[in-house]
C-alpha cells in the first residue's frame, strides 16, 4: 500500500507492508516517479483528489483518491507520535520530510480504518534517503531484469539466479537488496566479510545455518497475522517451533571473526525461559 503526495516539485512517498509492518517514507524529485513505482511495485496507491498526473493512471494498478485534507504533515506527526509513544519523529529521521509525512498521514489513517484496529505490529518508521542508493531509472531496472524479465516472467532473472535462500523471509530480503544497491561501500564490505567467514574451512558454519533455517517459518508474516488478529493455530505452532531453533541458529555465528555475524549472534540471544 503506497500513498503519494506532490508539492512544489517534491515527491513524497509513504508505503506500508501490512504483512510485516514495514512502514517507510521517502522524498525525491518528481521526475523519479516512474523509477520509484518500478522499484516498489505497489498493489494499491492513495493520492489526493486534487492531484492530476496522467503518468499515474498508467503506472498505478489500483488508484484510490482521498480528500486533499487527509494529506497533512502535522496530522502525520500527531497520529504517528501517538502511535509510537514518542514526542516527535526525529528519532526516525523523518521530522524534516513534510511532503512524505503528508503521504504517511493519509496512508496510516486509511490502513487503520480499513483494518479496523490499531496496527500494533507497526513499531517503527523508516526514513529512506534517495542519496543512500544508486539511482536506477525505470527503463534501466526493466532492462537489467533484476526480478522480472522483459516479458514479465519471474525467470530467468538476477533474483532467480541468486536466490538459494532457505526461507521466504530471506528471499524477500534479497529482492529488496537487489533493488536497493547501496552507495556506501562499508555495509557491503561487512557483508562480504561475513560470507568469507561462513565459507572458511569447508563452510561448516554455513551448512549448519542452512540446516537450522530449513525449519524456520515465515515469522514476519505470522507476526503480522497475530497483530491483525487473523493468526491460526497452525501459525502459532509454527512460530513456537521457529523460536525453539534460535539457539541452533545462534551457535554457528558465535565466535565468528566477522563483526556482522557477531552482531547477529548477539541479537539472537534468548533467555532459556522464553524457549520453554
């Protein structure tokens, strides 16, 4: 679900994945509209009633017009600070993004109204910066066939070639990473070091990790169903079994010389009582 607002040549975008609660905002130049749609591929788009852009009619699969007054930055600050329990949105890096926040106001209010609940699984707001990623226009993304061929097929693409992930969560993350090539080389370098560590000495760490991950369910989607009160008993049992695998997942990471793997091991540390 994506909301879009345009003000004085600045394009404000806010989008939400209801399944996992991922909520993001971005401001960029208006000419990037097609490139952003190609990257995000929204299923539904919310726009102000007074906005008239012929290109939107071509790009958006499902376009819904809302009242102009629903796109208001101050309303977003009020709604989101109340939801997150914060004084402002500076901690999320979004306080100085008024056009994107205007879109976020409409999106959040619309999602809350359609789901008829407080959306408790949305626990953070991520402010993306256009300067953080390599800029790829819509034609470049299509011609590179990153996740879809020119014929609209899922394979053969870069994603289909590289995706050997053991979980659907990993496949989604890989898709996101391929569409968001980073400008700063520090994080890719840390990831390369982590992979080198996993491949050392015949890759025993990697083998152990993949074995443990095969029993992990789609925790992101299960958490979303729990928050939306639509979880089934099967979801809850899958979540229980996945959480019980945390020590097995953490073991190959502990003691790794790669800083990124050490951080992951620390993040996976879970009190024994929580696994009973």
